[in-house]
C-alpha cells in the first residue's frame, strides 16, 4: 500500500474522495509498466464472434491505462519522498536530543584507568589540539565573509588583469576607494607573497607522502594477487598418523599447549569464550586452560568462578586465576600467568581475548606448523566477525580489517616472515616468548612489542589466512574511537622505545628498513598524518588561499582507487565504498591525535579502556556453546548466600553512582565539520566542482560522526 500524499496531516480527510476503476483489473503492474507495440495495433477477435475491436477505442483504453500507471508511479515516488522527509525529521530530532543532553567527549572519564590517565595529563596539552581546529574554523568563517563581499564587488580571482589592478592599487594610495578594498588588497598580497607558497609546500609534501603510501598499498595488493594466482599458503608438516586424535600420546603430534584467556569486567562474553576453548579438539591431558581474570567487579568474579567450576565438573582442565595487584593491564596479566610453576611443562601457549570463539579444530590447524621447524615462534590466525552486518559502523570496520588480514598480514607473513601480532587468536612457542624477554608493560600494544622483540631475535612468524577465529566488532562509535586511540598511540610509544634496539640488532639492512620505514613510519605515522593534514586542513585552506591548490587526482582519483583496492578483500561491501572513504578520513582526527599523544608521551597515550562487548554468538557456535546444567556432586560447596547478597548490593550501589550510558557529542569532529562545510561554500565562488562535492560530503560525514549518529544508538 503506497503512503498517503498528506503525510504531514492527521487522520482527517479533506476534499472529495475519488474512486479509480480499472477496465481490466486482472493486469499486473509489470504488464502495465511496459506496454508493447502490439497493444496499440488493431486486433480482431475470433471470426465466430463477428466483432472487430475499434483501433481508436483500443488506443484510448491503453492511453488511459498508461496514464494511471504514471500516476501510480508518481504516487509511489511521493511515498518515497515522505519517507526521506520522515528520516530527515528523525535525524533532526536525534541531533536536537544530542545538543540538549550536553554530554561531550570530554566527559567520558567513567573508567577508573582512563580517569587516572587524564589526571596526569596537562589540561593545556589536552585542549591544544581542539584549540587549533577551532582557530582554523573561525579563520575560515572570517575569510568566507571577506570572499563573499569581494565576490559581489567584482573582485574575482579569475578575472582578467586582476593582478594588474592589485598592483595599481598598491602603487597609488589614491586608487583605494574604501577601507574594505584596501584590507582585501593587502590580504591578497600576504597570500601571494607568504601564505600561498607555504601552503603549497605543505600540500606538495603531503602529496608525496600520500603517493608513497599509496604505492606501498598497491605493492601489497599485487603481492596478495600473486598469492591468489599461485595459490601459495603455509603448509604444516603433518604425517598420516597425526590425524588420529585418540592416539595422540603415541603417534600424533600433540605437544603440551597452555590456553590463556585474559579478561577484565567482561561478563557479557565470558561464558561463550570459556565454552569455546573447553570444546577444543585436543587430548585433555595435553592442554590446560587459564582464565586470567582482572575484574574488579565482585559479581563478575563470582560468575566467572562458577563457570570455571562448572567446566571442571565436566572434566575440562581449566583453572581460575585472579591478581591481587592489577598492574600493567593485559601485559601484566599475561606476565603474571607465565610465572606459574607448571608453565615449564608446556611448549606452546595459545591466547584468546574474552570475546573470541575458536573453532574446535583451531589447535589442530595451527600447532602442526611448529613441527620440525624450530625457527617458527608464532602462528597467527585471522579474525572473522559475528556482527559485521549489525550497523554501518561494523560494516566499515569489516572492510578495514578484511584488508588488514587478507593483504597486509598475509603478504608480510609469506614474503617477510614478520607481521605485528594481533594480541589474540595466535599460538606462541614459549621459548620464543622467553627469548624475546617476555611480556612488558611499557606500552599499551604489548602484542606488537613482543612481536618486534621476537623478530629482532630471529624468530619467524606464520600467518594462516584460512584459519578463522570469530569475535566481535565494536558497535558504538565511542567504543571504536577508544580502541583506535589505543591502537594508534601504542605503536608510536613502541617506536620511541624500540628504535635503539632495532639499530643495534644483528639483522640485515632489509629487515631494519622494513621495521623502521615501512612498519612504523609509513603505516603507523605517515598514514594518519597525511590523512588528517591533507584532507582536513590543507584542502579546506586552499579554498581560502587559492594560490595553493590540490589537483583533482589527489582529491578524487587516487583516494577512490585506494578505496577500491581496500574493499577488494570484502567484495560484498562494495556498495559502501563511498561511506568507507569518507569515514576513514573522518577517523583520521582520532588517529592523528592518538599518534601525537604516543609520539610525544602525552598522558592519554597510556589510557587503556576495555572495548565494550555485546556477547554475540554465531549460529555455528550455538550448539557447542549451549549452557549445560551444573551437576551437583559431593565436594561442591554452595557459595555463602549472605556474602553474595552483600556483594551484589554493593555492586548495585556502585552502578547507581555511575553515569547512565548515552551517546555523546564529539567537539573536534563537529569543529572540522563546520570548517569543511565553510570551505565547500567558499569553493562555490570559484566554481571548483570536484572540490566542492568532496568538501560537502566530507563535512556531512564529520557532522554525523560529531553527533554520534553512526553505530549503536543508546537511549
């Protein structure tokens, strides 16, 4: 049923109702949409009937039917327009609620660790980045006013003899007819002599960095294409006898494996992750599961303890471990667990984050790659996501991470034998961990830290693109933003710390060049630097300082090509290629800020916030993750009910003091949105087509992100 034209009115009817009666009600819409030529020809019925259909009557009938078809199509189009209008009103209402709530990104210090980091940070340093963006914004608004007045006064930059007119005004003060003309002429002189060359130099420098990074990405894509064409992949050395799981102690390759699950206040996912590792197909006597709980929530601790005890009753070799002194975040947790006396009995350690759900054959497909290859220190599996189609934010993340695993990790693993450890879904040789110096708490990217140190010691890494481990993507922009801040500030911390060790390491020049220039500088520093500087600052400034310019191939063609290459590993996401390009530029603000924080050791560089989980499970894991009823056996002590009630009461009181979860307003993104929209308005005066559209849509994307309208919406 098509929507009503009077979508804005109430349920009252006005005017005279009209009843439409079709002469042939059996016709379908498909038949009416495309009448054939035969419908307009003279057709005779059977000779026995003695009747001949009149040509004019038939043509008039078809004309009426075609008219009604067009009216129905117009009615349907009007219904679509009403839907768009309704969506716009809903969007405006959501923005109004955001503004009225008054919650900004500066008020997100709910986490104790985040609050502690912010206390150490200098408030002046904290607001300096936002101050610079606001300065560019107000400057652009002022310059837009100048340019509009100059436009209506006829001071067109493209007009003939414009430079000659300016020279005459500068040479003869009497030629200055007004204060505005004098100020504008001096402003143009400053632009031509000073600002234009400086801005053009910065634009050229960022363009060179952009081309270098694009060339690196193109080479990675060609390497991935070569791998696909030649069907190259790591092959484990496995005998036929190794395939018999039950004969593991005699013939099969089933070494001792330690499985670790570090977690912290993640009660949404602990059940499914524990169930997944307890169902791994591996001889029970050959692996031990450590649940490394860093939770400071008594209720969560109690729930995880009960879950571990339940699986112990089922026969799983699993232990619960909780630290009294919780230092060093995840690195400190793993380091503490490796000090247990029984760890010396194990040869390998598999690590899974709390939201990861490995398939039962995970160890069977990863551990054999260590056999008869003593140089291999790490085997890494790729991630797959149970909620990649949840909303637009998760779809865009899936594009980015699919390229990371399919292209970056696979190519580096096969051709260089080195890549950054992803922190989870990987198996380490314990000897390699010890040789590299073990887990260190000096950065927030302990996984990358241990990988770099192991590589400097000569250990090789293997990436398995065909072995997947399912996990979750952040569904809210706030969670994703904090995750990206940690992922981009940590590498810069690590680069400062590891640079002397890389220079002194006994590895060849090629490996040093790969680590310093490609791994750290190009992919961790240059990428967020030019993305933010080139597209968020320099490009809008060229609209107000037209003496410097960015060609169309920098603004449109190369970014579109790179986005197309990025989306190839996730072909089903091709319809989202334009939102992906805009969103990546939008995220450059967070990444650039994080990179600066890590490079100069600012307080927020040490911030660690556990990414929020929703506890989703895939359909394939539902059977194996079904919660079994606990068995009541002798020796099973029921917890003290009074203690449980007290702990739960304390936890409820603590939760009531916390702020209610809600969407936020992000000031940096909003300031950049208005800067880009102002620049797009300025581009109309000089009729720069491709620049206008890019600035307009990029400004709208910043606006949507600034009001937190992408991802999970919290009431």
